[in-house]
C-alpha cells in the first residue's frame, strides 16, 4: 500500500463519498480494501493559479545588521528548491542529516545574491565576484565590519569565501573544503584578522561501505537501572557500519586562516563536534566523540572528550570526559549529573565557565541547590571558583564585565523564571534579583538585553554611558497586542525608562542601537498592507523615521485583506484570542457567512491568566504563506488563524488530564464567535493543523461533530508510540496510562465520522511524529469505513521544502476543502 517514488503516494477509502484526483466516487462497500491511485494519478499536481502565485511570490532578502551598525547585509533568496535537489542522497546518522557528497549538514535554503546597505545614506551596493549560482549558506560579519565570511556550497564540498565590504567584492579565500556537518565550519577568532575553520583531512581514507554484507545481527541489551526518560528519536545509528560512517563524516582538522588566505593547520585529525577559540585566540576548546555509541540516542548524548589546545594544536588540558547520557532522571528539568556546558566567558581573554548539576541532576530531589555555576581562568593552575548556587536550572548567561553579568534560571515544573545580576570578578559578592515572573506570563516579560561586540569580537552587554544602565528590547506583549519597545534599565534602582514603543497602525521592532546613548536606532516596520522595511529613528529629536528600504508588496492581489484580533471567552471563563482574516472585497453583511478554515496549535499553561493573554499584533503585515491557512483567502474562504486552545493545569494539576474537555470548550467558543460575527457558516467549517496541531485536529474530529472536515499534517495520533513523553508532558505512559490512552485519537478512530486528510513527509525527522503515525491512523480509518485520504510526500521531512511538494500539498488541501466543506450539504454532524 505504501511505496516510495519521486511522486506523492496517495491512498484513499470511500465511506459515503471519497475524493480521487478531484473525481467524486460513488459509495462503495467498505470491504477494507484501499483504492490506490494509478501511476498517472500519482504525479505531482498543481493547485489553481491563485495558489501557485503564492508559492512563487518573490521572497524578500534576509537583513543582517553589521556589528558596528554602519552596514547591513542583504541576502537575496530564490524560490523554493526543486524536488531534484531535495531528493539528493542523504545520510541519517545519530540524529544528524548529512549530505554525503559535501561533508555538510543537509541544507536546502540558499542565498543567491549579496548586497550591502549603507545605514547612513541608504545606498545599496551589489556585491561583485560571485559565481552565477553561488548557493550561499552561512554568513558571518567580522567584528570590525570590514569583512564578511560566508560559505558557498558546490556539488562536491563547502567553500570558504570572503567579502571585502569597502570594495563590495567577494572571492574564495582558500582552496581547501570545510567540514560543515556539525557547524557552519568557520568562525572569527580574536578580532577580524583570522578565522578558525574546520577542514576536511588532507588525506582521508575512503568512506565506509554501508552496503557491505552484515557481519552479524544488530543487538540491544539493557542491564537494568533507574527509570529514565528517553523520548523516541528518529535517525538513530543501526549498525556498526553506521557508526563508522558517522566517524568518517565528522573527521576534521582545525586550522587558522588569515584574511589574506594564509592557512595553518593545527592539531590532529579527530572526530569533532564542537570547537571554539578563546576570545584572545590563544586556546581552543574542543569536544570529540568517544565510543561506544548508542543506537537509541542522538549524537549530543554520546560519550565526549572535552580538551583544551593551544593555538599550535598542542593539548593543554583535559577538561572533562563525559560518559554516555543514557539514563537521565525524569522530568523536563532533568540533566546529567556532573559538569556540563563548558564555554568561554565572552568578556575575558581565556576564562572557562560551566555548570555542575547537584543531586544527580534529578529535579525531584529535595535540595536547595540544583545547579552551580563555576569558572576558571587560564593558565588553569588555580582552583575553580564558584560564581553562584542556583535553586533552579541554569538557562543562560550574558556577560558584560567583572562587575556585571545577567544570569537566567528557570524551573519548568512551575514555569518560574528569574534574572540575576552577578559580579563575576568580585569575590564573595551576592547575586541581585532583577526580574522574577512566570515564563508563560508574556505581559511581564522585561525583554532581552541589547548586546554589543567587544575587542575580541564577542557579544557582551551594552552598557549606557552612565555606566549603570543597560538597554532592553522586547515584543511588548499587552492586552492591545504586541507593541515592541526599547527601555533603558537602571541596574541600581532597578527601574526602566521607556525610550521607544511601537505605535498603531504599525508593528515596529528595534533591531539595533546606532549610538551609545540609544537615541538613534534602526528598526523593522510593517503594517497590514506594508511588508517589513527598515528605518532609522532619531529618538532625541523625535524626527520622522527615515526609510532605508522600500520593498514592494510581494502579493499585491492580496491588498485589501481585512484582519481583526478577536477576544472571546470559553465556557469555563478562560479568555481566548484569535486572528480573523477576510478575503479582499468580502463584506459579511452584504455577502453573508462563508466557508471557513480554522488552523490552531494547542499550548499548555499553569494559569488561566497566562492562557488568556493576547498573543501577536493586529498591525503585522498580512503574510500570505503557503504553509498557513491564509492561503485559502485566495479561494474565497474566511480564515481563523491561531485560535488559542489552552490546556491549563492549575497548581499541582496536570494540564493533559483534562485535555479533551478543554480542547472541546475552546473549539466550541471559537465557532460560536465567528458565527456570531457572521463570517462563517457553522455547517461549513474545517479544522486543520501541523504537527501538534494535526494531533489536535484528529482529536476534535474524534470527539466532536463541530467541523465539516479536517486537515492533519505531520502529526502523531497514538501516544503509546511516544511512551516517554510528548510535547510538554513529563510523565511516561506507565505513570499516566489513562491520560495517554484518552489523548490518542487512534484509540477512538471508530468515532470519526467526518472526512480527514492526512499529509506527512516520508522522511519526517521530528521526534514522535514518525510517518508510521499517519500510516497506522489511516489504516485504522480505512478499515472502519471512514472518509479519509493519506498523502506521503517523498524526501520531505517534518516541514515540506520542495516546490513540487508544496504545490501538491496545496492541491490536496484545496480539493479536500472544495469537496467536503465549500460544497458540503446539510448540517455539520450529519451525513450528506
């Protein structure tokens, strides 16, 4: 029934009426035999022209502001890659997906041009020296903004190129190819004069033969131990040959490359996953893999050897030998016992910091300290220094200087988070609490600190000229929607002064500060009808914003789309929100209710207050993306995007124990609201979603008759196939058997009475959403006589990348909605 080819695999079953390539099939007896499409019908199909236009609309360039904020890089983007490129050979090893021809992680979205934008004048210069089809992958500004390093993909490897900003000219820097399997393959080292690169070995042995005759069976054995929480990971190693191939792909030799192209290899060839030069460039922190490997865990949980080398490749010190992280304690706050997360302090020449988990990394241990932050400076002959005891789990740290660093700790179980000021250079100084909130409380989010680059080219906190203030930027979530802001925050008084806030009818966010006082800023501004463009603002004189770019509307045919932010309430009093889109020229009072597509994604919360907060902005550009539901505006549908489906577990209650009840209440409330507004016909509403949204879709069609049809993309439907947790669920199947079973629509497939379309990538790499989830759900419905269709997209992962795949997906969705929603007869919940 299921097959792999360069065409989408489609299978259907007719209960009352089925859809086969757009043709209505009379009712047939449900004998349990699926109706496979013929070879001709299995070709990729094209949706109507108005949907094709959305897929092929011009894509705006990627904007990357330089560290000195004088120049911005604009990376041009071509259209979607073709299936021939997406279908290229790919290795799936220990959670990595590797292009075997290039020694690089699989990559499909490349830039095809470069240009430089002068912030002061707004002048744009095209970059010369690029080949006809450059296929630009990674780009990295030098700290002084005079150079830009980037990687160019060829058919046989990854090249390192250098862009001279003054001349606006690019050229290949070295002849050697990069190893980009585990990283970009290059990084600036100690300023702007040289790069640390990962090269392929000068003399590498031939690749292992993965098709050789097996030497014996592949075996797994567990000798017992404590309960562990290992989720279902895809792309794991399966054989000894797989392990050998992983080693071969990761074989790397480090080197320093000057901006003039001089290359100096350092150290031996190794199985390398990480390499970071110290800020002063004199030391290199390396992470290498060590055997044995696992067939159940991804590469980042394999045994590791962490070492320090000098700039000549001589080993200085072994930092740690980490064992296989095979058995972690249960819970989202669990970590491996012992030292972890070694890295350099950005503000010092060569000072390491790391975390040490307490109580074996077990979040359930009744201890006051769960993590300890440590540091040690070169030459590493003094004992390590404790910087802070953490009651919760370390989240991140932003370095400033010896008197200032901001540390964030959090605790998933309670959704608590705190930001502390520490003084890493002051012995025995006490941390100062700056912010405390629930992580899900977006209204209280203080924003993120603005960073700058220091003399080493590393990101550090940007301190105001008064020496006691920093700058904060954020989305500015509020009851009126997101309103991005810029604050100056006084570290002593712990008070913020608002310097800028986005004003209606625009959504405008701060991208960078152009002067030390923060009174000159560069922003990205958009509105419902204006796509994002870039502006300079003078806050000191309150002048009109100066436009840097004037990118046109990519889809002018969608001008006139009406967008409205809805707020309504569900039966238990929880506030809900959604964004309503209406097609151009549509008037509900004049034209009456329309068929509607709802697209949603449930989220878990610990409080009803957080669940009811407004999300998003009514002033953002009306992006008509082929991935979302707005695409159906082109076909005359009304669209409800992101109706909130909160699953709340107050206090010690677990959200998922009442998942179905809350899901149904949220769906009913959304339908009641759009019907009240007169924009949707209650009997012609479809529900859809991707990933966890697909899971939601199947559950709503299983347990309600609210919707005429459903579209479920890349979902999971049987929670016994994800027995050690899913989404935000911490408990395993044996701890919450009833919840797992009740949340699995597969267990109640016999209750689905409305048509459901399944779409899934054959090579899905997302944990938990293996293609078998859709295959088994379809088979269950097929045997039960339901109206259903399964489309397996060849060579596609969790998200779909090839132009042919995306166009075919839209053809499938359009035909499904046209047949089972727009042209449906009778009332929802009844047979036609």
